[in-house]
């Protein structure tokens, strides 16, 4: 079965309008200006870079995610007749030449060059994770969608990575759809957490469309529907047999665990969704083992995050699998990420932004990663794209698209996860701690530093 990009869950007819309105007013102004000055849009070439200005709270690194959906957007977004008529009806566009609506928009297709890190790559603030180049209108219009998709998936993947790092040998399941900020965000959360090493999700669309295994147990309402807990367990077991995971905390967790023992090792597991998970799991494990149910796993949920899971593991609680929902799908401790998309070159001239201490390094750049003799991350160097690469380094930005055409194979989701799992092993342990902030200092090449200082002098009076 062919898997689809989850961007296809949005009505493609209107996908082009998944943007901020000012992108369209600026775009129409670019068109009008070029028309009045007899300029072709191919003489109006911009280069933007996407990067993160600073860490979210409690993060020492970030995981890049969301590229597949960006590619889908850049390849498929078009102005339909309905969207053109909608825009044409807006009074703000009354001075725009009719040819913009009659000739330009109907034939619009993104004609962009794109470079990107691979999904699943760890990165740090001020490092370009994507570079977009092409006609100004095209490059400008792409901003909002790119930021929306990558900001969200990156924050969730980074949260999931923290959880995976402290529970590498546990079964990790993303359970956040009901608390995510939209149905589509639920799918994105499943995808991003899977990239960061999670085993599955509760989201069924993510299974159907993306191939991420979906699973679940039962709700308390299933238990409550029946006259007795035993009757509920029997009804479920008679249907699902060895795949049954019985919810045991509706009334009394330990008493329910004893009731579950009647099925022996013929059920998959039991789930605890409330109370002191450490104490309950230890008591439940003993009950199961004493009654010959040593192969029955214990699944825990209930507002879990990386700190709670670490405490559970440190206390040797016998929990085999964790379902993580709200805290993950909303990145509850810091639900936003300071991802920005800035103009760094226009018509081959480097551009700089220096206002209010928000420095944007000018010019097209490449980020090089250097490893030590053990293959462990040592340092990153930000350099101009035409700088000579440092010895024994890895260039992180690779070409993805050329003039709107895909030139790089889009990996399967499992391949992205495998890249993450190999890549994250190269990150030193101090970056993976939960309670310390490890300050990373990005090395800036001499040539880039000189260009930056030169442009700062031009704009500071």
C-alpha cells in the first residue's frame, strides 16, 4: 500500500492559502513593482534561511522534523479558481493589475531551490536547517507553511528524543491526539515522536497514512458499562484474546490485577492510568508473578513526561511500556519554538538583520559538523557556502529541490527514524541530561565573521 504524506490530509485545493495574509499582499506588491519597472521575476531572486534563535526551556539540542510535509507543499500547492476569486474579491488588491489574477496566479508553481538537513538530525540555535532560494514572491510565500510544519514537528520530536534518551529500552507510545491542538496536529505528533524513536501511536490515521503502528487498550467507560469488572474483562478477552491489555485502575488496581490473573500469560498486558505508578506497578508485578503471569507486561499512562519517567526508572518500577500524551503532543513545558525564516541574500548581495540584538548572519551558509576520533560530535562550524570545507567534516545542508523539482529521494519514515537513532548516538551524554543546561557555542568562520562585521558597519550610523 502506498503511504501518503500527511499533508494530503489537508484539502489540497486550499493548501496554498495555509499562510499569513501579509505574504499575499507582499507577493502582489512584488508582482506589481516588477510589472511597472519592466522586470522579470527571475531578476528578483531571494535567499532565505530557516533557523532557531534560542532553545526552548529545558532543551540542550533539537531534532529536525517536518521536511516531508514541506516538500509536499512546495511540489503541490497551487492557486485554484476558487482561491483566485477569493483573493480578487479582497479590496486591498484593487490596485493590482488584473493580469496577476488572470495570468500569473493560475499558472503559479513554486520554482524554488531548497537545501535542508536530513530529518532526524540534531542541531543547535543559529544553525540553518533549511535554505530556500528563488523568485522573491515564491520564496516569501513559502515562509508561513514551512515555519508552521517544522516548528511544531521539531518541538515534538525534540521532546520525544528526551524521553527516548532516558528510557531507551522501554516501549514508548504516543497517546496525545485528544489533547493535541487539532486533528492534524495529532498526526504530526505521531510522526515526529516516531522519528525520535517511539514505537507506536494511538492515532489511527497515522497508521493508515504513514504506517506507524497504532494500538490501544480500553477506556474506563468500557469497564463501567458492565455490571462487574470481571464481566468487562471477560467480554474484552473473549474478543481480543492474547492481544488484550486490560485497564485495571477503574476501581481498585491491585484487586483488578488479581482478577486479570485468571487469563494467565494468555493476555498481552495490564494498564495503570492513575495513582502512584511506582507503588502500584511494584504491587501489580508481584501479583502477576505470584500467579504465573510473568510474561504479562505492565503499561503505564497518566500525564507522563521525561521527568516522571526518569523517576519511575530510577526507582526500578517494573513498567514495560509508557503511553505519553498531553505532555508530548503539546510539548507542555515549552510549547513554542523560536524558529525564524530570514532573508540572507537578495540578487547575489548578502543581507543582514541586526535590530534589537537579533543578529542574522548574512549570506548563503553551510553548517559543518566535526566529530572526534570515536565518531562523537565535537563542534559545529557555520561558514559561507563558498568557503572551503573544514577537513574531516560533514556538510549538514544537502540539495533537496531545484527550480521546484525534487532532486533528492524522500526517505521512508522508518529510514528517517533509523537516521535519528544512529545520529543521536553521536551526541555526547551531557547534552541529553534533563536537569542541566549545556551551553553550546557555535563556531563562526573568519570569512563569515568579517562579512557580518562589514555589513554591520554599513547599517549602524
